């Protein structure tokens, strides 16, 4: 906006300036017209004026540089001044300038302005000469003299100064350039045409005074020669001027380019320096100084070889020699330097020839990439190392394992061992001591593992609390076994973390590479299988993998696959083992037991497929099937014998921890019209203890429904008297291991006696499992045990045999399981 206002202002000023000199010129012309002695003007004046208007208006020297011109008519104007007076000359000059301007502009104002300039400059320059020498007309009439020469020279100089100053002022206003600069660049050199026209006029006037006006005709060729000679010279000057301007532009461009280069050099974000082929610095920018931490003088005083890392000097020297010889265009690569404090700096360095006269200098560009290098180093570390324990991670271990497999494939004698280490009950540490303590424990375990493993071995953290060890030397099984024992011993030593002592053990699975392993996945699969077996045996066990395990695993995989379809194909069924009242040998109820009749493998015991079902989650659908089938059978027996028979149903941990079990029990009872007190849910000790708060809330809801609750295999798990009285139980079942040994081991007898006494004190009923002899039966009766089951009474029976069993004892009273709390309360589902 500001520049637009200035442009408008300058245009207005130029217009005012033009109008002002139009008025001045008109004033001069009017004044001259009044003062002309018309009576003294004869044919001679008309001849000279005619020549001025005809010849001068058509013959002019054009000054394209300043967009102005000098008319040849100025010769005749000067001639009129000398012969007929300044007034006549001003009028002729104005007319000549106006007519000549029609060739260069269509603007009446500019034509009038040009006419006014010439009229005013002729008038003013004459008056200046008049002040010093008097009338030029009178001096010319007396003939040539030094006075006339001096007067004419003074007028020429004054005319030149006045005329060019006015034109320069107009140009300065139009171009917005300084006045003196405009005058100096465009008009200082046009003095010669003014001097030439004035000189020709003086010579012509003297010839006319001497020989008459006929001599004017002789002068015209001379004017033509001078004109054309000057035009030719002017053309040469124009060419020279254009060449000079071109050189000036080229020099200006070179200067600008140099300034841009210097600016780019100085302000570049990367370090730039000039070095000799010997490595000494010639020049450098501020960024380069900052990279090395030196001042400019300190850096330049050192050789680049003094700053280079010793390990990079030889390679750098070799490649730079190739660049200097021209066999290599440039060097680009990562180099290490030292800064002022001898700290290592990683750089991306580029060096090429400077292309100076003798190709003895090189331009060196250095970018500090230390931060990027450190970040890449950290990324590489994070990619192959565990950030917590600083051990190799899964990716690094797999890479080492694949290399070991490749070596073993090429060399039959090259074998290796993989040890899979898993911390036992590590989750308990996190839950009781916190995750921070758990992390510190993992770090400590990692350190102990590294101390145990030979230097050639690899120790990696594979998962949360899992570690892998790779040994590719000294892999005799006996030596590996000793190493595993040492690992387990070291891991089991007490840890002191945050003022507390923490103990933990480790289970290990070991695999020795053989021809059956084709990939890293095969090796890890077998190590994991061995570990799984070790953990199934309890804490701190170690297992070496063998081919039988793979066969067992394959069989288990087949069972797992077939088990998913067993329900759909109706391969699962229930058997029923009687629970007898020991007081009168009557039926107290049955325990429903699941069986699997495999079409190819035959009858598969629960001990083989229930753990699989627990692991893959099919236990939920199997449990629902058992619940529904047991209630259905209860309903059939009730209708058949018109009596209520109770049924014990085993419930898995996964079933109990799902609130859906409440709904499933209600649906089964409602579907088959079975009373809640006809079923008893049997639970294991571990599920109750490990999830006590949640489990108690669920059990209370079952108890409120009237469903019986029994703790199975009591005394073999984690039983605690501190929570037993809180559980809403109806029954305790004594594990068969105590019953089978009670007649031969006093300890077992005392345990059974204690459990029976405990149930009496807690107002619970007790069921003894695994009764196989009359001696066991009599001992249990003597202790006051109410109920029992086992092969002494009957093995688990299929439904037809169970029905016959009931018929055989039809005359005996069927004693329902008692001691159920039938009080109803709100059931939360």
C-alpha cells in the first residue's frame, strides 16, 4: 500500500514539474515575441529559420540511454542567436523542439515541455554569457574575436548545464532515481554534441559575416559530415556503452553470486571448510567451528588429520589421494572426529576438489550425526537386547539359534543345546511384592544366569519370566545336567530386594539338537515341551527332551483336536459311582463321572483328557453337558423309582470362575424338574484358596439356592482352617490316599480321624473316597464317618448298571443326602 502511494506521489510530482516548465517556456516565447525587431528580420532570417525547422526537425541525434535527443537544428538556433538575436532564436528553438518531439512522443504536454526547456535554456544561457561579454549579436557583427569565442563557449556550457539538469530532474522524478546519479549516468557525456553544434554555428556565423549568406550553402555539407560522423561515433559509443553495461551486469551477478555463496557458506547448517591436500584448513564457517568446539583460529591452525579418529586416518588418507588424483570424483562417508574435549563425534563427511587453478584444494562438508548415530545404536540395541535385564532378546536369540542350526547342518559334529528356564510362581511375586520388586528380581536372576553360563553361551530373556540359554560347546549331557543343576541352585538362593527377602525356583526344559530339528521353531517347540513336562511335576524340576515326548505330544494334539468334536459326535457319556451310607449300607447318592469312548483309541480315562479340556477351554462345554446329563438322569430315576436320589457333580475352576455357572445350574434344574438339594457341586481345594473372596461370593449364592457344596480331596491341597469355617460347605470328602493307607499307617489313620472330628465340629457331613476293603470300612465306621464310596461297594457304573444297582437295593431305604440349608435368600446372578 505504501509503495502504491509513493508511486502516485512521484507521478504527480513529475506532472507538476512538466507543467511548470511548460509555463516557463511559454513565458519565454511570449517575452521573445514581444521583443523581436520584426523590421530587421529579412530573407536571411527566414532562410536560417526554415533550415532549422526543415532540416533540424528531421535530423537529430538520439540518446537512447537517457531517452532524449539533440537536434541538428541547435546549430541554426545558435546561428540565429549570433546573427539575429536571442529573442528570434528562442522562438525558433521552441518551434524546432516541439516539431522534433513529434517524432518521439504523442503527448502535447511533453512536446510543450521539450519546447519550453530549449527556449528557457537558450534564453538563460544567453543572458549568462551576456553578463560577462555583452551582446553576442554585436560581437559576431564585428567578426571573430576572443571575446566572441569566450561568450560563445560560456553560452554553450550554460546551455548544456541548464538543459541537461532540467531533463535529468524530469528523468529522476520518473525513474525514482537520485538526481545526480541520473545526470552523471545519462547526461554528463553529451557535452560534446553541445560543443560541436555551438562550434559549427560560430564558424558558420563568421563565414556569413565575411562572405555573405551564400557561404551557408558551403557549410551544409560540413554539417552533414559532422552529423554523420558523430552518429557513427555515437553508434560506437552505444555499442561500447552496452558492452560496458553487460560487463557491469556480469560483474554485479558475479558479486551477487559470490555474496550468496559467502552467505550460504557462512550460514550453512553443516560445517564447510577449505583444506589443502596436506590436510591443513584454509577457511571454514562458524558451523564447523561449533562442531569441533574450537574458535576459528584454533580450528584453522590444526590439520584435519589431528581431529580424525586414529582408526579412520588410513582410509581417509587413501580416498583423499584418489580424489586429488581425479581417479575418484568425491568422497562421501561416515567419519569419526574428536572435538576440543577429545569427545568422539560421528559425522557424515563429503570431500571433493575445489576446481581451483592448480587443483590443490578440497572443499570439505561435515555434518554432525552423533545424535542420529546414538539413536541408531540405541535402536539396534533395543532390537536385539532386553531393556530391563540387558540380556539378548527374542530376536537376537533366534538369530544366534539359526546360525547354530546352519553350522550344525554343515558339520555333523557341531551340535548345540538349548535350555528353557521358567521361574516358578513368578506371578505371586508380582502380586505380593509389586511389579517393581518383580522387575528387580528378573534383573538379579539374569545376572546369576550369565554367571552360570560359559562365555561362548548365549543367555536371552524370551518372555516375562522365561529365559533361553544356547550352548554350542561342551554339550555332553552329563555336563549340561550339572550346569542345569547349578542354574537351579543359583536361582533358588534368597534375593534381597528393597529390604525384603524373596525366594523363587526355576523349572527347566533341555533339548539337544539332532537330525529331527529342521528349524529354530522345531528346537524351541521341543524345549518348551520339556519345560511343560518339568513344570507339571512341580517346582524346580528339569526335563531333557526325548522322542517319546514328541510322540506323547503328538498324541495329545490328536486328543485335543478330537476332543473338540467329541461332544458333537456324542462320544462323551457319564458313569455313576454309588455313594453309600456307612451306617446301614443304603444308597446315599451317586457321583457323576465323565468318560470318553474314542472310536479308534477306545475308552479314554478322564485323567488323560480332562487336563486337555482344562487347557483349551472345552471344559466349559463339557461341564455344561455333565450338569445337564446328570440332572436328566436324576429326573428319570425319580420317575422310575418315585424317590429322590442325590447326585454329586464335579465343577472345574474355569466353570466356577464364570458367573455363567449359576445360570447353567438354574436352567438344568428347571429343565429337568430337579430340586436344588438333589445335586451337590464338588470343588477342589486349590480353586477355593487361590480365588477365595470371589469363590465364597459364588458359593454363598449356590448355598442360598439349596444346592449342596462339597470340597473334594480334602487334606491334599492348600487347606487352611482359617478360611474353612467361612466357606458355605455341606460336605468334605476324604482323599483316597489317606483311606487306602489308614489300616497300615498310623499317620493316615490320625489324619482321617482329625478330618472326621473336624466335620463334626463344623456340623458338616463327611464322605470317604477309595474304600476297597472291609477293614477300611469298619475303621471308618468306628471313627463316625457317615458316607463312603469305592470299589468295595461298586466301581463307576454305566446308566443301565446303575439302574440295576438301585433295583437290587430297592427294598433298602434310600437315604437322601441331608444337612442342606434350605433357607431361601436372594440369588445374585
